[in-house]
C-alpha cells in the first residue's frame, strides 16, 4: 500500500461553519473531495480560527490540545478544539486576538493582520505538536500565508523539516498590508532576498508566495494573468521567476449542494430533461420581489459580493443605458456601502423593473440562479468565480467578462456570453447581443442545456491537487 499523504489545510473561513466569500466554498468542499480520491490516499484535515460565529457550535467541540505561543512581551495561550464533519477532522484554534474579534474580517487591516498572524503561527505550532505527521501544509490567501514563511524560516527544527508547503491564491490584490509589526511580534525577520520587491518583503501574502513549494492560482487563466502588469499587482516579475512552481487549478463546485433537482429553495425542481419546470422559478422570483410575473421579459440576475472587483458599477450603468429594451433585474448581495446604495438607486429609478436586495440571503440567491435568464458577472478580474458555474448548472446563462476563471468555465456563444473588455461599451454590446437572442427560444434552450451539461465537479481539480502533493512528496 502506498503511504497516506497527510495534509493540514488552513483557511480563514469554510462552509458550513462560517462564510463570507468564495474561499469558504473551496475550503468547505476541497478537503472532502481530496479525501474521497481512491489514489493517492489523502488524509486531509482542516484548521480554522474559532470565530465568534462558530462558538455557537461549542456543544459539539471537544478540546484537542493547548499550548503557549511565543509572542514578544509574553506568550499567548492557545486552545485547540476538534470535531469531525463529513468525515473530515477539523481543528478550531482559539486564544489571543481571535477571542476578541467579532467578525471574520474587519475594516481594521492591522487588527486582522495580528489575528491571522496569531492563527497562522498557532496552526504551524499545532502541526509540530499533533500526534499525526503533517506532510503538506496547505495555506490559502494572505490570512494563512505567514504559516509558510514561518515554516521556511524554521527549517532547522527537526519537527518541521520534512513538511512541504502549498499556497492557493484566491485573490492577489489582498496581501495583508505591510507586516513588520506582526513579523517582529512573532519573532520572524523580514525577508532579505531580493527576488521580492522591497515593499513586499514584510507583507504576509508575498512572503507566503516566496516560501511556498508550490503555488496554485484558482484558474489556469488567472495563473497566466498574474504574470502581467494589469493583474500582477507589481509582483508579476517575482511570479514570473516562480513559474516552475506556479500552477492554475480551477476550483470545483459542490455539485450535491448546488443541484436544481434537489435544491429546497426552488419553487419547482428541474434539470436539463425537465427544463419546462424552470419557468415556475422565474415566476416565483418575480412574485417574491414584486415584479410583473411576465414570463417573456428577460430577467437579469446578479448574486455576490458588492465590490468593484465584481463590476457591479458597470452592470448598473449598462442596465441604465438600456431603457428602450425590455428587461427586469434582480440584484442580491452586500458589500461596499456606496455600491449597495447605487444598486438601491437603480431600483428607485426603475421601480417597475429592478430590485436590489443588499443583504446576505443564500435562499434568495438560489431562486435567482434558478429563476433568472441572464446572470451578470462583468468582473474586472475574477481569479475563479463560483457564481457563473452555479448559474450554468441552474440554467441561467452567464454574461461575464472574459477574465480569469470566467474565461475558463464559459464558452462564448455556446454556454454563455463573454465580454472582451472591462469597459461599458463592450458590456453594452454583449448585453444587446444576449437580449437579441433571448426571444429565440430554441437557441436559448440549447445554450441552457449546454451549460447544464458541463462538469464543474471537484473530481478533476482534486486529482490535480493530489498530483501536486505527490510531486512534492517525491522531492527529497
Ligand atoms: C476569491 C476570488 C474568486 C474565487 C474565490 C475562491 O473570492 O475573488 O474569484 O472564486 O476566491 O477561490
């Protein structure tokens, strides 16, 4: 029997415990997909901060271990709890700055940096102390990147020497800021190596990228885009030099959690063979939002973080520029206050056509996926994106910017509409193209079916991650 590879997977958030964005979907479903592989055998365990939102589950947690973590001026007690969910052992780390934090992320970057430095260092110490040999430390985004820098800095420690590291990059622009404060607090020196630009040598994400044995961007196109000045956030030169360690692995979708045949939030279940059931969902959505229950009006849907990244402003402006066309729109999501206000303003200006619900409401989200006709995603950049995959699975045709994972998952003209430029003109012309096609029922349904037939499951990506782990185990 080949030996099991043990992987400790670190993330700031994971379904079903706590979710802010797409990272939680990945951290909530990739570990399970990896464990389900028959070959190689992967024992993947998850480590998360014990956020306030998770403490409510405390009845099901049991203490795993406790220790003191070095911090300048006085060490901090760390308590680790454990539970098993869906066959996956999950470690929850608590103590220090994690105690006081009320939300997963705050608007105070220095406070978040302190909190996640504590988590990252405590997780590494957990890896040292567990009665379970960690082969791979797999970090995600800036929040957990410092664990890899600390690992690399402490190579002389015999308990850490054999651990290999992987960093999955979900969103390059979020780097964690300038981190001299936390480096010195946790006894780490800033980097001296000149392969990273000076400003990046104390910043959590760049340090993680510098330290990782392998870097996985969340789509092949994003892995290439970050090598260019447009998307590289001034790290393109450094990343180019890391080319031999950088891969693009498209995220999967938890296809059992997102299934229009079983989704409890839909008015009527459907699949590609029973597409005639789908309009009942459009009608339920229109009724719920107080829109005209007219089946012939093309209904735009948008679900997700309300953020400039997602091109929310572009989508709003495009809809405003199309008063002469017939459409309805259902916008759902919370985020940047000015953009939330702009969404509500669209509703105020187009009361008969547009609804903007600016809160987190997964149930309404499901109905928008299952009831809208065109799913808007004009992102300025999109490392992977999940919503377009859910939309296709639910028969809503994505209209998205040709970038990152959107480009890798949507086939223009076959399963969706791709907008070549991040400009209003480009978006308007593709939107008109979609509206022109909408009345052609046969062609429209063929596109819906083609999207519904795509395989977005975790199976292939899990195999790619497994191959990455295996390649590291072969390195001595
Ligand atoms: C980030 C990215 C998004 C990606 C998600 C999960 O939220 O913005 O594109 O799908 O991470 O990897």
